[in-house]
C-alpha cells in the first residue's frame, strides 16, 4: 500500500469557503480562486500557474470517516 500524508486545508477552507480554488502541485498553495471552476482556473493562469489542481471549498466542514478494506 502507498499511504499519503494528510493535508490540512482548514485555513484555506476558512478563507475561500464556498469558492473554487486552484492549488499548486504541493496541494497547499492557492494559485487562484473564484465562484466557478473556470474562474479559479483563469485566475491561476493569470498568476502564472498553467495546470492547477481545482477543488471546491465547502462552506462548512462536515465529519467524514474514510473507507476501509476488510479481508
């Protein structure tokens, strides 16, 4: 198995709640944001980042328990 370290987006979510964000490849640096994914993409490209990771930041964070595998 390959395990990835969890990334804390709490500060990003608080600042950009209800918006789309374009993240750099480190998955922590916001390169652009907007009301739509296209706006976030355009904003990131204006800031010089061609291929951001686009994700939506929800207005509130709800608890989530990840999946598991039973053998």
